[in-house]
């Protein structure tokens, strides 16, 4: 697993992970998401996670809705929940 982005985002944080299988994850805890409000669980200090794919290399990722993990963003996650989901993403069959 490689962390390819670790930054402040809208009053919070975003960490983007990339795995050797071609999948990754965006883990956010932020006060504002694209101007539409907070990440799911922000008020409770929790995280939001989206599964990613990297069709154009490390610099450009897109949300991946076609995995067994989720077809949407996962919200209200504890730190342990995030670690568990990251392990599941890392174990997916390569794209």
C-alpha cells in the first residue's frame, strides 16, 4: 500500500491510498465536501471512505462503484473500520 496523497481538505484531511492490485481508497474527515456539507461522520470525528481506481495513473483517480466492498461511499467509520476496509480493498483481485 502506498499513500499517494496526504493533505488538508476543507477544514479536515484526505489520505489517498493506492494498492498494487490497481485499487485504492480515499479516506476523508472533512468539514466541507465540494461545498455540499460535511463528510459522513465528521461531526462525530469519524471517517468517510471511497473505493478508487486509477485509470490514468497515480495523479488521476475515480470512484469505483463495481466492487464487492461497496457501490457507494462508506461513512461513519472508526479508525479500525477504515483499516479493515483498506485490508479488504488490498485483497481484491487485480483490475
